[in-house]
C-alpha cells in the first residue's frame, strides 16, 4: 500500500513522512521528487518548465517506480509529495489503481499564518523560501476546489510532526 502525504511545501510532509515510516512496520519512504530530479539531470535538458511535474514522463514514472518497489519489497511506501494539479493526481492515482495498489491519500494542512511562520523559520531551504511561498495560493485553490474532497485531511496547525505521524499511523493497520 501507499500512504501519500500531500499538502503545500513547508507543511511538514518530509519530516512527518520520516517519523511515520518508523511507526509503520515494513515501510519505506519514497520521495517522488527524486524521479523529477532524475528528469532534470537529462542532458540536453527537457523542455523548460518551472515544475518537473509538468513533464509528461514524471507521473507514469512515479507510478512505475512505486509499483516496482512494492513488487520487490512489499509493505508500505510512505510518499511525501505535493501534487496540486488535479489532473496529475488523477493520472497518478488511476495508474496505481490499475496495478491494484491501495493508496491512503492524506493531506497535511495548516492555516495560512502557521504555514507562513513555518516557512519563515525553515532551516532546509532557508527563511522565507520564495519557492515555498509561491505555492501557498495554488495550495489554497486546490484545497478549495478538489484536494480536500479527495483525501483525509489532517490539520497540523497545532500538532507537532510526531503527533501528526502518530495520528496517521493510528489509521494504518
């Protein structure tokens, strides 16, 4: 199975994913961003884009990589990855469904002021990362229009990453 942690950049998916992996027996973290990084390293480069998710090969490669890893290892994949374009989520989720891979889609949510504070104090990309700030509005739009209806929403506004991971893990099993 896959536990897909979605939500905007800076909400805590990577941190929560690592903690969640420790709580779910026989699980591994698969960061689909690495598939995007592989595509970014192709030379000469693929057509210019501001987000590797726009490259058509990324989505089926994520599905195929997840499928192959699960076929090899079994267990659970914890996948912390922001997907805010509904068509892209549908392509990935239907691709996984075609391989009979169950997906628990969890959106980590925090109110806007909490997100801004987390981004301001970010030690990974640095304070006030323009990259992370750029996705606040697209996340809000996706949340309003489709994302929250498609997933289990966990409000992390007042939760630590450890509390968030425990809450998600309590629903696995």
